[in-house]
C-alpha cells in the first residue's frame, strides 16, 4: 500500500468513526433559533464562487502579462486537463495590460485557490442542509466539533492529493490549506448559528424541489471546479450558461422550498425524508474522504464506510415507521436505481462526478414520486373505508 493510500484510508476511518459517535447527539440536540433575518450559506457560497472566479481571471491575466500566456512552467508538474487558457479574450488582455506590479499576482497560481477550496465545499454542503431543513443546518454546522472534524478530514485529504501532485508550490499550498482549516470553521459555525429558520418537513412534493436544488448546486460546483479550480478559464466561454443556470436553480429552489407550506403528511414520504436527513448528517465528516478513496485510497474501504453510514441513516431515519414505510421505500429505491442506471447510460459524461450527480438526482426524484403515489393510494383507501 502506498503512503497516499494509507493516509486517505486513515482519513476515511477517522472521519467515519467520528461521525458514527458524534452525529446522533448533535442531530437530536435542542433548537437554538434566533429572531430576525440573516444571510444563508447560499449567499456565502456565492461570495466564495465569485472570489474563485476572480482569482482565475487575475491568474489568466498574470500568465499573459508575465509568461506570454504560456502555463507550461506549471503544467509540466500536473496531469492533463489543467490550465486551458482563454486565448484572445479581450477582458483578460485588458486586465493584463493594467496589472499593477504584475509579479505580485504570482500567488494566483495554485495558492489562492488552495485557501478557497475548503470554504467552497463546506458552504456548498451547508446550502444542501439548509435546503432540506434550516433547523438541521443550524444544528450540524453550528456544532463546533462536527465542523472542525469535517474541516480536518477534508484538509487532510486535500493535502494528501497535493502531496501526490508534488510540484515547486506544494509546500506553500500545504501551509495555505492549513491556514484555511483554521479560519474556515470559524466562519461556517458563526454563520450557521445565526440561522433564523426552524425545523421543517417537505413531504414528497417538497423533496422534488429539494432534488432540483441539489442537482443545480452539484452543477454549480462541477462548473467551478472545471473552469476555476483546475484553472481552465478557457472553458468558461462554453460553460457560463450552465453556471448562471445553476445559480438561478440554487436560489430558485431555496426560495421555493422556503415558501413551501409543509409536509403532506404521508408516512412513506416522511420516512424517506428522515433517511435523507440522517444520511446528510452522517456523511458531513467522511464525505470527501470516501469520495477520494476511489482514486487515491482503497475503494473497498470507502464502499464499506459509505455502506455503514447508509445503514445507520436508514435505521435512524425509519425510526418506528419501518413496518409500513420500508416496503415502499425499497420499491421506490429499486425503481430509482433502474432509472438512475438508464440516466447514466443515456449520456456520455466527461467525468464520473457528472454521471454520479445525475444518477443521485434521478434516484432521489424517482423514490420521492414512488412515496407520493404510495401515500396518496393509502389516503384514498382510508378515505373510501371511512365513507363506507
């Protein structure tokens, strides 16, 4: 086993073990709602995305001004797929001509993004949590132990990947990532603790709106990773409509779900929502380590960790509803898996993350629809029996 795999596997084991022990106490903790209004994680995520894109723009201008647009002095240390520059872009050319003290902008290469990647990931996760339930978001990301554990787990994985892609800037990047790990949890917990929304239940139809928001957020993160975190600003010309559509989708879904009147009272939909809540809670700390175990660690260990978390989430989410809800959840899950497989096979994706995102959205949407039909049929049968 390589040192990289050993370190990633260690992160998987630590993060999963911590989540198993700490999450139930936090999820069942007391509410600490506040009066008034405050900016949510989606607004913070938008600021981080803007900073990431701004740094990429400055980086492209720096490369043009100082290196004649040739990033080969960096790319020779990196795998393929990095530093596709926006050749002939008038905005970049205009900015390059006006950079004050151009040499100072050398930090835009690799180092600034190393600081911003952790807040990007944590605020994105917070946006998903708040979309499902502001109260759940406040409890999880307002918990200092959970947020610090997540930040340490994510940073450890980021640093392992940095080490695996060793280059002349690796040492500086590791220091920058450590600094981000010290600062980001403070921002995340402070914002979450000011959340004013309460607990909510969406029901099957509301979960469809959540699914749309989840898909849009995933698209946003994928576009930002490709165009900015991999320094491919040259791809933005073709992908900016997807970026804007994703932002509109995230804020549209957030607004729609906030205005949703509430759960429809269906038992099966409530069970699905419970499983989803516990899944997001359990995966907060180990999510990134499990994801990177596919490429840098032991995939089997990552699969076992994910399976353990999934089983615990199913057990906690079902609660006392297992007898009535479990059969329909299994039916919906099976139908969702078939639909997800067909959705993945229907399109050839450039990255497996794109296929995974589409599969997750189709799986959740299909399962939610199945729950809606099951609860509707149960309600109609109960109404017919009462009328007789």
